[in-house]
C-alpha cells in the first residue's frame, strides 16, 4: 500500500497532502539514471583494466595458442636447419671429396640471404614479426635446398664423368697372364738386347707365342695402327682421353684401324716380333699427359694384392729387355 505524506501548511493552519510536481519527478529519475550510468562506466573501466573484456580474453588466448604453435614451428625449423647443415657438410666432405671436386662455399648456398639469427624471446614479438620470421626461415631453407639440389645434380654429372674416367684408365693386362709367368722385362733401366748398353726401357715386355691375342686395356680411340721404323714394328696407340694413351708394339698382325672406337678387353692385334725385337713378345707402354709411366700400376682390375706384389718383384728384376 502506497504511503501518503502530509505536511503542515502554516498559511492555512491545516495538514495538507504532499504532492510532488512532475518536473521534480522527472529530475529525480534523470538523476538516478545518470548516477547509475556513471557508476556502471566506472565499474566497467576498473573491471576491464584488471580483468579484461571477453573479447580481449579470447584474443589473449588466441595469441597464446599462436605463440605455442610458433614455438613448435621454430623447433621444426631448427631441426630442418640441422639436417640441411649435415647434408651440406656431407656434400662437401664426402661426396665431392670422392670425385675430387671443390666444396661449395656457404655464401653460394644461400646466395644473398644472410642466415637468420635464433629467436631469443618469442613472446615479445608481434604477429607480423612472427610471420616474417617464419617466412624468412622458410625462404632461407628453400634457397639452401635449391642450392643443394643443384650440387647433387653436379655430383651426378661427376659420377658419370668418373665412370667415363674409370673406363678410360688402363686397368687390365694386355694379354692373358693369369699365372703371372709372362713378364720378361719391366719398366726402368735395362740392358739393350741389340746394343748391349743400359738404357731406359719405357714399358713392360710380355712373352707369348706368335698370334697370342692382345687386348685394349681401357676404352678409347685408336690413334695409330701401322708399322713404325722407330723400333716398335707393327704397333697400335690408343688415345683413352683424360691424358691417357697406351702403346702395343711388335705385333705380328694388327686387328684395329685408325679412328676405331675400342672397349676394354677388345682384341686389337696379335703378338709377334716385328721391328726391333729379339723374339715374339708384346712391348706395352702407358703414357699420361705425354709422360711414359710404369704400366705395372695399372693392372688393378686383374690382380689380387698378393699377385700385385709378385708382379712388382718380377717387373723390378734387372735383366735384359726383349726390344
């Protein structure tokens, strides 16, 4: 029940009913609403200042999640960088060393990009910085991977060249000599069988019956297949490339021709005694860049270590050559 208020009117000397004007009521309502509004603003200000708005809390949680994800990505990038560094190191110290190629400098691997510094404090980075850092790291890794792929492509070419080099390197005996009993004279100073003076014998002499097959000791192209008045008689010279040449002298018959491509193990002629010779044999020479070198070191496809030791002893014997 609504209470009715009265007041004492001194003019009429009577108690009269107290009535509030509409203007006063409106002012009171406005004052109440204004007070309430100001109070709510003040409360909200202090609340958001220390607690934060729901949207801010969501943004904060999202930021924390992104930071956690970045840390995981950064760990993964570090692992990739370590693996990439290991591949680069292996490329320089193993693969390229095998093929006698110069290592690739780091500056060539990353080109103009400098390696990124490690991130010390992820929390202090802005979102833009985080994104930029990730993209920079990925970009650097991308360049290093591209450079490494190019390096491996070069190594494949080196392997092909190495295969060609191995095929072009003299590596077998020029005649069948399984029991190692056919070496008559080795490389070095020997007694000349005609003039009886000591002179350089620049090859190995292999004895054998006339007509014994003679084999090319490496792949190459026949440079000379003819008779020589200089003492070699019927002889063949094969250019193997890479600076290597081999000579086969005193043949009874030549089975190859100038310009012919030959493979290792292919018959190119037969043992004889043409030219300056005292009996049927093959005079075999190996030349590298024009220099005559000892052929005994070029039979590694044919001999075991024990057989090689035996051949060294036989080739080193100081005796008379056959040519």
